[in-house]
């Protein structure tokens, strides 16, 4: 009998462009976290005034939170993706950013040590996960999932820091596109919001 093998991974190959209407808004996500931080700090201050056991605000400052959000902004800024994939590996080329590569082999997982950090990648059901561990308590995870109709690709990115009590997550949704067919370009940033310009076809 033929040896059993794991099922073929979900095929995410193709060209993808960000769909801002279905993606998280960085400014809104940051504002929500700041409100939560302020509320936590107010509760802690009220507890101290009433001589009760203090309610922890997690030791998070607005500056540390802003730094975490800016890091998330940098690593999720890519508008275009090109995904190349075969039976045992995948490479996600991200416009203006580092690529996500994984040679997961027949086992569906791989680990790499870089001296200054460690990277894991593996299939979790039909989702592909990249998990990056960096110095100073910084960790990044990317979780890629393909929609059932194969027309959209979601990347859920979470940034963890030892300086911030809770992680910051951003969801980017990408739709398929034909290279050379776009007539405009948009960027979304924490400071300027979304800015769109036309481009030559």
C-alpha cells in the first residue's frame, strides 16, 4: 500500500491587493486601545484613593502602546502580495516589506534559528501561521487564511511586547487582482489616515 501523507495545503498562490473596506482601521484600533488604557488607569487611581488594593493598569504607557501600534503599522503596510506556493513550501512577497517564506515540507511545519531571533511556521488546519520571536520580549504572529470562495486572503497580524500589557492585532484582507490593471494607489497610516492617488496603468 502507498504510505499515507498529510493533505495538500490550501493553495494561496496568486496576486493580491489590500481591500481597505474589509480591513481593520489602524486609527480606530489605536483609539480603542487608548480608551481601554485610560479606563484601566482611572480604575487603578480610584482604588488607590479609596485605600483598596490597586487595580493593575498593566504597567502600560501611552508611549509604549503607540510604539507597538507603529510597529504593527510598519509590518502590515504592504498593499500588494505575490504568493508562490508548491507542495512543500510557500513564499509571500510583500510590497515594500520583508517576505514571509516557509519550507514546511511534508510534515507541514518548520523552525529556523537566526541567532537574534527564532521563526516558526506551520499549518494549523487550513491556516498558515508564522510566529517570530525577537529580542527584548517582542513577538510577531501572522495567520493567513483563504476564504471559501478563494477570492480573498486574510492576514491576521498580532504584535506582542513585554512593555505592553496586551497585544495589538490588525486584520488585513486582500482580494485577487490582475497585475497592471490598477488605476489608483492608496495607503493607510496611523497619522494621515487613508490617502489615495492615481497611477499610470
